[in-house]
């Protein structure tokens, strides 16, 4: 199978995680989500987790040096050798430049960046209604993708009988801050990857299945 190095870009709630999980199942590539890595560190109560939590809970970005270090370690792991899907990294021009440097050193290159475009009102509704499984990381929504079991458990199968949770940064107040941070710090990356001629975009304001079908077509 060809090595594929892909990136999903988009605002909080655009559906990066949802689409990355579908790509992961389809292409057999690992999803590399800095948000998931940081949440795991918070859950384990490591020094990194304690530091990250204070930024995440108020909707701020974790410092570049911390996140870049995490990505360097993650992309050096054996399962990343055959490619990956980046979700939530990079988020600042400094992170994008660090990724370029890392890939150059490894003699690798980024194949494509896909921007998932969704109007702001929809982003707020998606994030405040999101529920996730703390064990298997499946993503649900109280209205758009309701959990299969009531009360809201991950699945009604034995494979993951876990109660779903709401992320602490999915309250209306923190979501508003995250959207501001996206506009100020991450949106400039659209231009950055356009200049590298790597960027394509999909209209993310449709059902996850329709978005995925267009995404797959774009990626070939
Ligand atoms: P992170 O976990 O990366 O969050 P995010 O980028 O804000 O993105 P989300 O996970 O909120 O949204 P998503 O686009 O994945 O949408 P999803 O598929 O879940 O980061 C969290 C925090 O960690 C940051 O604020 C920061 O503090 C820190 N951090 C992480 N990376 C960092 C970095 N690189 N640098 C510095 N700090 C970093 O979908 C959302 C909801 O919508 C779900 O309920 C889903 O079911 C629903 N949905 C999805 N698609 C559709 C659709 N097509 N139609 C209807 N509903 C849909």
C-alpha cells in the first residue's frame, strides 16, 4: 500500500475527528490527533497533562514547543512509518513550519491538506451537543449522530460498554473562545498550504457520509 501523509484542517467542530476516524478505517492509517494525545495525558495526570489541562479548559492553545515535541515523538513511532492522518496539528504558523522541518529531515513530504469548511452557527451546535466515548474515542452528537443506547452508552454491544462524556471544553463559553483562537491562530494556515499548493476543501455542512464520500474522491 502507498504511504499517505494527510492532514485535516478546520475549525473546532468542523468534523476533523469524525472524518479522520472514517479515513483510518478505510485506509488503515493511524489518526494522529494532538487533542487526543493531550487528553490522554490529562487523564493519566502526567506533568504534561497537568500543564496542558489549564490551557485546554479555557480554550487556549497549548504552547507550540510542547505540542511540537509530542508530534516529533508520535511520528517517530513504528505505526507512523506507513503514513498518517493529522487531525488538529498544526494549529499555528510556528507548528506548520516545525512540521515542514521535521518532514524534510525525515526525507518525507505531506501529500494533501483538506480544509473542512462549516459555518460558525453550525459549529457551536455541533460542539455543545457532542458526546464522546472515553475508551474507544467514538464521536456522537445528541441530535446529528445519537448514541445507539439509552442511557447514552457508547454501543449496545459488549465491545465498549462505556458511558459517554461531554468534553469540559464543549461549553458555550469555552467554545466561543476556541472559535476566536481558530480565527486568529489557525486560519492563517489556509493561506500557508494554498501557497504550497497542497490545499483542497470540502463543504462540511452536509451529513458525515456525504462529506466523507467527497473527501475520498478528492484524495483518490
Ligand atoms: P482538539 O481536540 O483538536 O479539538 P478541536 O480542533 O477544537 O476540534 P474538535 O475535536 O472540537 O472538533 P472536530 O473538528 O474534530 O469535530 P468532531 O468530528 O469531533 O483540541 C482540543 C484542545 O487541545 C485545544 O483547544 C487546545 O487547547 C489543545 N490542542 C490540541 N491540538 C493542539 C495544537 N496542535 N496546538 C495547541 N493546542 C492544541 O465533530 C464535532 C461534533 O459534530 C460531533 O458531535 C460530531 O458527531 C458532529 N459532526 C461531525 N460531522 C458532522 C456532520 N457532517 N454533520 C453533523 N454533525 C457532525
